[in-house]
C-alpha cells in the first residue's frame, strides 16, 4: 500500500514539490513524501578506447569502486617488478579513464588477486595469495585523491591456495567473505570471514562449502536475503555447476554457516563462472559457459532464500563458445542491467561485453559488443556509480599488458512505477520546495497533452498529392506561420511551394511555384531547410556532398529573386548527406548521413551562414547504432530538447532526448519510435517537420508522392481511458509500466483514478 505523507482532503492531496511542478501533469510521490513530475532518462550503448593501466606487463587485474573516493581501484600482480602486489587508482571521465601512481601492497610474489569495497570502513580490501609461502592474505587500502596506501597484510589461511581467491562484502554484518581453493585439503572450496578495523583485518576460522574438487567460482552478497552466495563448479562431478547459500553470525562471530549446495545447471558442466547481485530485482545472476550446449555463453537467475536458492530458466547471451577465458559479471544500477564481459572464441578470442535485463526469474540480453579485438583474458568488471559507467579491466594476451576500458550500458529509465502515481497537479505551476495540490482519485483535473507526441500521433486523413510537381519527394519544411509549405524533389531537382489558406491545414494547400535551378548545383538534392525569416534556404545533396546556400529577396517566396550564395563540402564527414536543420539561433547546422548512419553537428561562426569560412565540424556526431539505420531526415522540437530522426528502415521516426538543447553530445535515445506504415500505405517516408506548436506533423511519402498530416497528440473525447507514460505525459496507449491516469469527461478534463 502506498504511504502518502501530507494533508489529504476529499479528492486532493497537499505535499511539497520536488522540482518545478507544472499544472495539469501526472505526478508521482517520492519516498520522502515530496511529489514530482515524471522524468525519463536514457543512454545509448557505447564502448570507450582501451587504456593501458600501467604501461608495463601485469597479470590478474581486479577492480572495485570506492564510493567514498568516487574512484576505481585496480589490484594486480606486477610482472615487471618481481611479480609483487600492486594497486592503482583510476578516475573515470566519460568513456575514458586515467590513473594515479601505482602503490605496492605486498613485496612478495602476489597472485590470485580480488578486491572489494567495504562501505562501512570506506576502505578497499584485497584478497590474494603470497606465492612464496602459498598462503592466503588480505590487506586494507585507503584511497586519497588518486593515491592509495595500505595497512599490513594479514594471513587468512596458512595453507597452499590454488587457482583463485574471490571476495565479497556483507553490508548487513560489515564483514568480507573470501572463497578460495585449498590445495592442502583435497582441493576443497573454503570460505573465511574477515572484519576491517582501521587499516587491519581480523579473520575467523575457515569453513568448507565445497568438499568436491572446487574450481572456477565466484561469491556475491545478496542484500535482500542477507546471505553470501557462491557459484562454482565441482570437477569431481564432471564440472557440474553449484550454488551455495552462506549466512554470517552476529557481532564477534566470524564463523559462517554453510548450507547444502544446489545445482544450477542440472547434471551438465558449467565453467567460466561469475555472478552478480541485481539490487533492483533482488536476484543473483550467474553467468557461465554451458557444457550442455557447446559452452555457449549462458546466464541464469537465482532467487536466494535463507538456506537455499531456486533458479529460473537459462538464457543464452551469446552463441559463441566462451570456455577459453574467465567471465566477469557486475550490476549496473544506473541502467538496471547486468553486464557480462567475456572472451569470444568465435571472434578471434576478442574481448566482448553484453548487457541484460532481469524480469522476474528470467533475463534477456542486448546485442554483444567487442571492446578489444586482441586476444584477451583475466577479465574483471566493476560499476562506477558516480560516472555511471562499467569499468572492464583485463589482461591483453597480445601485449602481455593490463588494459582498462569503459562501457556505457544502453538503457531507458523512468521515475514512474506501477505504484507511485498519485494524481494530476492542479492550481497552476508550483516552484521547487513549495506547497502543491494534487488532484487524486475522484477529482476532475484539467490535463495538458504534450505536443510532439509521436507515440500517440494519428493520421487525420488529410494528405496532399504532389505527383504533378515531382515524383520523388525527399524533404519538407514549413514557414513558422504555417502558410507556406515546401517540398524538395530528388527527381526534378527542384523545390515546390504550396500556399495554405488556413495555417497548418494541409487540406487548404495549393501549388504556388517552384525553384528549378537546384540541379545547377546539386543533381541529387536530399535535404532542405530555411532560416526563421525565410530569406536563407539551404539544400544538401549526395551528388556533390555539399551544402548549397541561397538568398531569397522575399522570405519564404520561391517566386522572388533567389541567388546562390555559396557551396560548402561536407564530404569529410559523409558521402551521402540527407536531411538538414538549423538550431534556433543559427549557430549550428545538423546533417543526416545515410552512409555512416550518423547525424553530424556543425558550428556556424555567423548565424545561418554555411559558407566554408563560417562552417566547422565540431566533432560531435550521433550514431544510430541500435536505432536508426537509414537516416533520411531530421527535425527538432521547438526548444531543441528533442530530436526526431527520419529512418527509411522504420519508415518513421526515432526520438532522442537532448539534456542540453541542440547538443548532440547530450543526446540519448528515448525508447520512443513511430512507424507510419501502421497508418499510411507508404513505405518510403523521407522527410518530416512539425507545426510551430508541435501539434501537427507533416511527412513526405515517396511511394505515393504525397505529404501526410498527423495530429500530435491525438484529440481526446469523453469516455476514453488515459494512461500515464514513462516520460511524464498522457497517452491513450498503455506504456510500461501500465498506469491508468483516469477517464476523460471532455477534451481537456480527466476523472482521476489511482
């Protein structure tokens, strides 16, 4: 049941606004009792360039995020320095990483490193083997700026370790748990519990959790169950994969309780095992090479109880054999996804990463992406919550050096849940921290429908036949007052002009002239736009890969005197430029590139001047990877915070949100797209433009030689069910999560239901 904090009267709720609260918008209640409009964030998946960690050879790098210092710490064996144990602090910036000076944590030959962050002590703890005596050690590290210092190493096992140590932190009991293979005790898998005090560690007695031939495993902490969980294989049972739930005692009790192991892969082998805890879904995800299916990359979701685990259905994250190198699994809490990195045998043993989303007891995966084409091994991941990036460290077999690479997980997230919608804001806009009134269940609220709503856009059965002027429309623009429409034609190499006797009403359009001399400069014109006064027209095309700029003696009138001002090449970026648009003040121009599947951003030193002396590429481009694949045009909303890319593969639009207006570097895919084929029978949508207020959309159709008019958003009538969308608007279509806002009683009034 939702707990409401504040004063509630019949049909309304009073609370403090968190952020500005416009009137007539759906509102959610926050965990602290304040109320907010719904926000949606997203990011496109990207991989940075690998960075050498130390410039010299190293082995077995392991990485953890220090939340207090907001840095990552990498522990490793320094091959070039007598195999001593070292660590280095890394700072993530964008998709790059820089490093401080390495610091030694043990002068002995140190191997089998792993590392974890202790949130209570605000220290990192490194587990490793001192190869000189074979014993297991732990050491505490303190980060300061880009440096790290260490306490004295402490023995946690006076026996010969082999193959690995793995460490996790138990946040409820403020302890670390270390698992390892004890080669002095029949290769059993053992766990030891440690507690940080200052810069030192205290360890309890070890306990066996795997009496078979333990190997190839991981340990994670399940915060919901307050249990350690191992995932590992037993070589005595043909490498079967097992899971063991382990509890930790109270104050002063450093001896864990181990429960009976359970198989997570039946009687089949599981190797290259790693695991992570998904804190949002409160599940453990185990990744492994599935011996039952050609060692393909596989994952399974585990639900942890007090003494045992249950498992969902296996899901494949790659059809490649991944048995040649370790995997590493981490949870990206910002994206709400599990991230797995691995060595891909089918792709020359290159380093590869994939993200997956848990739903219930299942997990589904995105498309894997390579992060290094060299042969790699010894992978380890960590999530940097400050930078909101995953840091992947690994050993490069080609150079024998340690590398680090930054991975941006692709995601779309919303503050709307299935339970936190409370009603509709009423009584005018409210500033941050001020008192707000929310219309709740049973109230009638005036609602504001968002313009530029392509999800709910509807074809209003109005179209313009342009076949008499040109059989190959490629782009479209409209004057700010809605009385002139312009269509660029690729076959006739001209621009056609139409007068609209009723502003923005395509049914009132009549042909009123053309500009035919485009072909003198460009034989394949693809993109068209004007400055706000209509005295500058620019056309981009793919025969010359140029922007052609013209002046008009009368704004938005092709029957006036038109003069070519200049022609500027963009061939350094694209050999197939398509759509083109200015920003609002003419300081930037944007070009869609069909050959590179990108949108390019250019700076203009003089407003609306695309000449070579004014135009410069600012090295900012938006890639269509994962979304648009045939970019034919683009258009913006009125303030530049939304970009719509016309895609010939979708025959519709992809919407991007820009956190900084008209800045493609701030663009992220909104998760919203619109396929026009569901409403019009034209499989060649080539251009699009909105009306000045964003309530209408016009699109050119090359298959039917028509311009189509859409309402954005659709108009409301009484009796319709209205839903809250994940971006904070109202819709006639349920979104995910599906949240009913209420039922309309008129075109602008809603009977609220919560």
